[in-house]
């Protein structure tokens, strides 16, 4: 049993370990926490350290960087393990309809980071270091859970485990900035991003029977002026005034008007890439209002820029000009 919410494949299976029934499930999503602490073990800190060590050993074998413990991920993992135990269910979504992303956000997590979850349960077993190791082995032998553990673009880890009366629930949680569509994290130059986006825009315009646009470095600089600086505390697009203010008097005089298309993605990596440029164009073409902007007759030039906050959030902005 598994539920996937963003660019993910569904996976999950039942396996047998040591003659005991063990169920595994994996979930990823692009947290109010239940008050129950049912079945919380006294040695939780050491079990968490062991769980992290096992995960990092598996990642190291595949050339992936280690993860580090995260307080928010630990809290929501433990809360979900205890909640399943106390309310007698097994799944990524609670009886109240809360999923891993809900739990993460309710606990103060960054909504633009990628969040993943693996869960497991067994009957006739106890909470122990041996059980933690068996759960990790089971997850690594299941393609969907293995994918979560070995995913690029994650950097933090949480673990929770709860048990009583021979029933045990374990939860792994992961988060990170994610990665660009296609997996490449090679940072593209401003001109490379512009070229990729303009090519995609003009392909759509030709298909719609509309004249293609000319790439404009001046409008690209104007689009960049509307975007926040990397590391800005408030990472949001600015107003059209920023675009117009970045243009020279001569450039402004060439146009009778301007329009923009703005897109935002989360869990899509730390650096602007050409894949981002194409993805934003696809995003714009998928919404009626912005599609009208991209395919409007009479437009003559376009500039495109992408900014990334380093935590998984990216903003793409296209500035269009209509010549006098």
C-alpha cells in the first residue's frame, strides 16, 4: 500500500521476516500532531541514531551523501507511529485525513521542500535494535521504499517507532530541496535558461498559428528584476514596476505594453536549470489565463528568468513586450 503525490511511483508490498508478518508502505509528497505518545520506547534516541546510521550506510553504498537528523521530521515520525498504534490503523493517511505533508506543515516544516515517508508494522515482535535493522532491510528490499531511501535531493531524516502488546509501528521521514525534472542539477546560465524557454514558447506559438517571439536580453533583465535575490527572506516575485524600472528609456519607448507569466514550483532542486525553464513554460501553457498570455497575437519579444531559494522553491518569470 502506497500513496504518491508528486512525480512519484506507487510502491508497497508485504514481506515475511523471521516468521513474522511485516507490512511496508512508502509515500512521498511534494504537521497538528496527535497528542498520543503511545508505545514510545525509553531508548528512542539510540534507536533513532541506529536508524540514521543504517540509512546512511545504504546511501553510501550507492554514492549518495549522508542525511542528518531533523527535529521536525523526528516529531512527525514518532507522532504518526504512536497514532497508528493507539488508533489501530496502518497507513500514510490518518483517520482524520492527514497525510505526511499535512503533518510536516502543521509541525512548522517548509512547504516548498520535498517530503517522503516510509512506514512499516509487524505483529508478534518487540521494539528493539534488531527490529529497526529488520525494518531497514525490508524497506531496502522493496523498490518503492528503496527509492525513497536512495533518492537524490533529500538531506534530512526522521525516525519514529512505537510498540505494545507485540505490535510495532515504525516510520521513516525524509525531506530536502528535491531535484529538477530530469534529475540534472547543473546550474544553467541566464542565457541558457532564456534560450530553452523561448524555444518552448515559440514551439507552442507556431503550433497555435501565432508568430514566434524574439528573445530579448533587455526583457530578461527586466524579468530578473522582478525576481527575489537568492537567500532573500521573502522569496516572492515583485511587481511590474520592478520590470519597467529595470528597462532603459529607449527600451521602454519601443513597446506599447508589457505582460508577464509567473510560475512557482516546490521540491524542484536548488539551482536554476534548463529543465526548469521548459517546465515553467509547460506550467503556463496548462493554465488558461497564462496560456492566453503566451499565445497572444501581437507580442513581439520575450525575456525569461528563473530564481531558486536553495531550499526547493523556484520562481520562473516571462516578460513579454508588444512593439509600437
